[in-house]
C-alpha cells in the first residue's frame, strides 16, 4: 500500500528472486534504499536512516484501553533531506529522487530549503549528494551536492530547469546494483572521499 | 497544545523576557533544544535537527481542491534517537529526556533499541550522548553514551534501574544556559571532543 509521499505502511520485505531474472522494476527507490541501509546496518558498515515523514498533527483521540489515534493530520514539507547518518566517521546526508522522464531530471523535484540545507552540510564538512533514478532505464546515479549547486544556480540565472540524462551520465556516477545492496552508494563514497 | 510524545502543533515561539527574571520552567526540553538548534543553524555553527515524530499512517483522504488529510494514524516508537546532525565535521547524535523526579533518572525512559543505535554510532566514530533535564532543579546534564552504557549494563545485570541525581552530577556535565542557546550542549562538546 502506497502513500502520497512514497511512505509505506510496513517495512519492505526481502523477496527471494533468481539472480539472473532479477529486475528492479516495481520496487520504489525508497524501498531499495531502505533495504540497502538495513544491510549496511546489519553488517556494521554504516548507520544511515530515512527520517520519518513529517506530519502536522491536529487531532488525537485517546480511547480507553487502546493506543492513541491520530484522527486529523497533514503532510508537511520536509525542511531537510530524507536520509542521514554516519559512515567511517563521516557525516552522510542525501536526498533520493526518481523520475519517469527518459531524457531529463526536472529540478522542480528539489526545493530551495533542501539546497540551503545541503549547502550548510557541505560547509560543516559533511558528505552530501543526491541519488537520481531513471525508472525507464533502471539506473541510479550519485550526483555530488557541489555539482547539483551548479545546475541549481544556472536555473536561478534563467538557465535550464532540468538536468539532461546525458549530463547526468557524464557528471555523476552510476551506482552499482547488488542483490542485498540494491543502491550501493557507499561504493561510490569509498572512491570519492576515502 | 501538547501531544503524547511531547510533540507540539506549531514551532515554538521565542518569548521576550526580562533576562533577570528569566526562568526556564514551563518550556519543554524539546522546545529549548529546538530554539538552541535554530540558533546554531542561523549562526552557521552546526546543523542539527530533531527528527519528525514517527507516525504509522493507515488512512488518507484526498478532498477535491485541498490538501490530503490523514484520518487515521498511530504513534510509532522511534528506532533511533531524536536528534542528529553535524558539527565541525563530526557526526552528532543524541536523545533528550526530562524527569520530574528529584532524586534519580529512571532508565525506563530509554529503550533497548536506542541503546543499540547509540552503540552503532559510537562504533562508527560519532559523538553520542543523552541530555537529561531535572525539571525540579531546572538543570540539564550532558551524559556521554559510553557512560550511559555502564549504567545500562548494570541494570541488565540486576543492578539499579535508575541513575541517582548525585551520580549524574558527578558523572556528567551541567549544560550552561544562554538566552539564545538555552541548552548550549556544543560548549560541552567543544571541551570533550576538540
């Protein structure tokens, strides 16, 4: 069961599949990253979590002898990125976006305050990036925040409102797929930052 | 308006007060930490946020021409700590708890999985601690996770189910109060880790 912001009711279940016929399609990017993060956690490699979906609670009922029920609440826009944590002593912070577009990634997927947040993280010495998945090609790319800022600034100066698929191929890193690390972004971090 | 887990409906408002008559009482620990974190952020000192309250969403309505309304949801227990972020290149992670007890801090305020999380953070090289406020004395203490683990292990070995106020005074650090940094925990981090 899916919710508007991609949140799911329950934790994703690991599905056994034949490795040769495996296809990523049908799994949301969030699910794939959650599975990857769980594997990193289980193997002691990193501690990286998705933040809960921010919700503005307006009304709560307290039935006798059972749990409090939220009866009115609204989705709030996140003021930061969705994922953060620690890897090899470094602070890790990223956002993940999926597009069905085959030729470009629209920058409208990112919000001003997320860029501001990312800039603050970089200035504190953190590792910050965005994962962009092109659903049509089943490819996920690792784009460093510093490069994203260049595209963003260009947009603000009446430049392009999107990043072409070609530019993403050239400017960012294809994230390898592994059965248990479906979006194995730490392999990119190992190469770039250590 | 308060909710079961201490979450508030709106962001805390900064209240102008005469500095000499200022008393912390009436402000929740969460509010004080949020104000402090906002000040750290505004002054470029650190990027540390409270994670949103985890909520399990069961039902959502989509009225025409207005925002989606969550009509059924439940509070979930957090699997990590409440606050994390980055300061001077270091990963920061902590939990904050307030007690009305005058003589001890009950360890029942902390959950197993939070201790597990804290241990993972320490093993990755992060800075991890707990802020404990004694409401009766208007005092907030900074207790390193490594010390908390000792009390926790003692509890598991049929030891004390709480930490006495006296032990907290001896084993942890009183966090200084500042008008704009009401729980100025970075001052303790500066002394302990840099």
